[in-house]
């Protein structure tokens, strides 16, 4: 029975590949997936490292590949220790729980931050922590005066929750991959220390920030009490993240990882992929940033009234495209579709995959599986679709 189910699954996958592999007149379809940097596939070197990884029981602290990753990452981030966990969402939750051990503790963070919007309110559901969101400025920062006012409001008050933690996000996803300036991080840390508050950095894309700033990641992390780092985004691993911080903090994090179901056994097969992702991180992320910048410049050169880009806001691997005159969902649908007219006019069949981001924008994200050639093909596809839409408006 199980063999029959497996054969059926393989047949279904083959059918899906067949339906998606051809364009009009037998022209193969080329797919450029810009939905997220989480869609990367492990390359041959990463798969080989996973297959050959030396493993042990990580729940006992005995997996040598996990230990190698944790030690290298601690040096890279400039922290005492790190802990390998399945996801960055878990890394953030563990960090909040380590810092805010009293129920009803207050966490300050941006209202559009990933931890507040996309992690199901886990800090409230599981940790009993009260999140107080503050408006995000366009650069992904928080207003320092408003931050200070909110932090100090609970000091000595019998009515307000006591703030114990400030959470920052770098790069800031909802702002389009913006990088938090080092001086801003320094000012937040000084404010937090003066009020007895700690700072956690959601560093899911920390390496993108370091490459953009031309600084070692430790230069960023030194302004924080703890940090998370995701391996399944720009670093291209299929699974995994880290929590980093002082020795006693990581000891507490280990206990919480177990309580949350994050204790793993032969996790070295996953840590091996993360080590490969770290090995070429600067070269790969720099290329991603350059491709994103090239796309933004190319889209601006199209001078379309339908789509526009703020070049100054393109700092890493993301491009936020403002859409006027039609729903972003419709633009995404047209970019994904392949028509006979497209094949006839361009000789190519290209699908560009995107998610609508807001009611007026779409976000494109570059990653190691998108080459410079893919970027040019995406631009041509965008130009073709915009030309079609322009013809419909004037027709």
C-alpha cells in the first residue's frame, strides 16, 4: 500500500512538471521565482555535505557538526555561545522568553516587524508577554523619543506593564530589506541600558545587513543582548536558525528549546547545510544585492506610470514596487502567465512569481537561485506586461 502511494505521488509530481514545462509553440517556460529568499533549493555541494555529515544526538549535545556550526557562528557573531534551532520564529520566541520571565512583561517592537505580524503572537500565546507595537519609520527604525517615552512610562508605575525588552529587526523585511544604521543601534542600546532594558535583534537577514554595511556581523550584534540568525533565507539552507548571546542566556535557551519541541537528534545533516551557506555568504549576498539593484534601475528606466521604485530604498536583496492603476494581484497574475503573443514577440516564455505585498505594492526578493540572466529576463517580462497594460489603457 505504501509503495502504491509513493508511486502515485511521483506520478502526480511528474504531471505537474509536464504541465509547467512548456510554453506556446513548444517553447520551454523559464521561471524566475521572486516571492521570497526562502524558496532556494540546496545545490550539489550542500546536498553532498548533508549526505556526508558526521552526526550524533544533538539533544544530548553530541552532534559534532552542530557543535562546529555553533562554535563558528559564535565567533562570527561575536557572542559567547549560539544554539541551533529549527526556525527563526522559534529563535525569536526563545529569546523573548529568556529575557521576559515574568508574565505580563512588556516587549516593545515595530508594528510591522516580523515578530509582531508574522509569528502568530507567540510571545502572548506561549510566553504571556505583552507586545506594545510602535510605528515603524520608513527606514525600519523606531522613533527614539517615542521609544524612550514608552520605556520609561512603566518605571515605578503600578498601572503600566514593565518593559523588559526591545526587539529590533535587521534587515527590516516590511520596509523592503532596509538596513538599520549602526549609530541607531548604538543609541537604542544606550537608551535600553539607562532604563535596565535588554535588546534582542531579529537577525533573520543579519548577513544581508552586514554585507550592505561592509562590516562584520559582530559589529552589528555588539549593540544587542541577544540575536537570532536564519539559515533558510539568503544563506540557502533548507532548515535552521540560531540563537546567540551570553553563556547563561544560551543555557536558558537550551531548556526552552526542549520545552518548545525544538530538541533534535541527528541534526548535523541540517547543520551541514548551514555551514555550506555560511562558507560563501558574502559573495552570494553581494550578488543578490547587485541583481536587486539592477532590477530596480531597469524598472525605473521603463518609466511606466503603472510601476515605480524608490531607488534610495533598495539597500539589500528586496525591491518594493508601487503599483498604480490596477490591483497588485492582477499584476502578479499577468507576470506569472505566459501567452502566445509573448512567445511570438519575444521568442521566450517567462513566468515571474511574486506575492502582492500591500494594496498598492508588490515585493520582489533576490536569492542565490536567481542569476543576473534571470534578472534580465524578469525585467523583459515586466516590460512586456507593462506594454500590454499600456495598450489596454489606450485601446
